[in-house]
C-alpha cells in the first residue's frame, strides 16, 4: 500500500529493512533527515543496530569501513562537502573491496556556497571505485537502496546511491514501502569473504609495490565491469518480488520513430517526461534515464541510441575548463557506433536552479543550429558576467 512519505524517511525505512548492524554518519544538509529517521527507528526498537555518532564525515566512512571488514552490514550517508571530506576513505573502501552502501543526497559543492541540488559531489568522486546508481524519484530511491546492499555484497564493491537533495529527500511522494518478508527473500545475511577474524588472521590493505599495483587497479576496474551483470540481476529479481518495474542500467522510453533523444540522470527525468506529455506538438522524443553511471553501460547506451539523429546530454555537474562530465562519457561510448547521433551537451540546473517544463521546447530550439555547441551551460545569462568571463 502506498503512503505519502518524505523521501528521507522512505530511504531510512528501506535501510532499516536491510538490517544494517552498524550505521555511522555526520549531519549535513540535505542528508540529515535520512540518518535522523534511522536514529528514531533505532530508538523506537524497530531497527537493532549500533548507531555511531561521529565527529566528521571522515570518521563516519572510517567506522563503516572497519565494521564491514569485521563482518557487519554497514550504511552511511552524506552530501556535498561531506562527500569531499570522506573522499580519502571512499578510495580506501573501494580499493579494499569493502561492501557497504552510502546514500549521497546530491548537493552543489562550494564555493560559492550553495545548499541546493546538483550532482557535483558524487561526480567529484566518480573515480574512487564505487558503483554509482542515480535515482529519478523516491520510489526508485527505496528500491535502489535495497538492491544496493545485495549488489555490494555479491560483488564486494561499495555502492553509492545518488538521490537529488531537497528535490527528492525533502519531498512527499506516494511511496510503497516493501514488506520485511520481501526484503528477507531478496537479501541474504551479510557475508564478506575476507572478513577479519582473530582466529584466522589475515592482512588487508597492505603496501603494494609498483610491480603489482597495476594488477590491483586492473582487478578493481574489472570488478566494476563485472558488476553490470549483478545490477541487472538485482533489478530483475527485485521486480519479481516487489511487483514493480525496476530499471537496471538505464531505461529508454519513447516512440520507436523518435529521431531526438535526451539523456539525463536523476529527478529532472520526471520533469522532462511530464513536459513531453504536456507539449503534444513537439517532435517525437526518446527519453533515456541513465541509472548506472559506474559502471558506465556502454553497450546498453549504444542500443538505446539506435536510430537517433540528435542526442541531448544534460549534465547536472561540469568539469571547469573541459565541459560536461556526462557528455564526455557519452561521446566516448558512442564514437565508434555506426550512425552515431549528433551530441548536444548542456549543463542544467546547477546550484539548484529550477528546471521548469518549458525547458524541453527550449532545448529542442537550441539544437536546431547547423553546428551543435560542444558544451554550454544552459540558461546562463552571459550579460550578468564581466566581459572577460563570457
């Protein structure tokens, strides 16, 4: 049965259903409500776990690293500057192949200070070695959180579940919270093949000399590529149990004769889907919702883009001096594809700027130029900037 729930509360309940044994986090907007709600579930006796109050995000990541290595299912959450503060440990968790789950309540990174939503924080650590899954709505966030624990533990690769801050975390939606029995059928008890045990001592995270370091990094890279199969398997199995369709790597929606596609990660997908229904006189449009950013689903993306003449790639973050991060990834994935679409790359909604429904017809108007811009910040009013910065 659906309930009207704030996204953060729904995510907290989903985490509790997965029965983590250790939760450690430090408050930061807009993540705070998630762990506050977990703390209440612990206080009310709904969730039996060790909730560790720490002095920083660095410590939160360190606690879950140690607890997971010692044989406990773990969870943490953060956002923005907090993600950057724990970045050293994020690399350690991934390099040690520690299975844990982190919710990133996506928020812009300072400076200038912004507490509103874009995806600069998760993009800043995209190469840390975590699986990254992006959610389009709060039902997606609930279902992805549950799947993330199984993916992490089967692949022994940590999973970051990325949820747009405020837009989802602080928004009420009708959400179906799964039954405990459903989650128990889907998610077995925590197991870690290299769990630390005083009776069988081993060392992990030891010094690696140059003659073996390349092999270690290749192994990690291959583990993320191999995770594609488990991401697909988890989505299929959870769909059967929950009765809800769950996208795996990506989801393409639109008429087969569409010649224009739009690729997006996160909640803007819902805005564009509503806009497509509202503006009925527009050219046919195929919307592509990218769920898995790491591993990047090259083959699935190529298939989703077949038949397109133009592909609009919308970034919620950017690499200053280079351009759109997602745009670069898409170009790399499609450059060898026969009849690849022209790619139009825009950064949109940076720092939480509103993305109204009339963005869709304005995007279509912007791509009608003979030569598509390699990259631009959509809706940037250049007249506001000094001439040398335009």
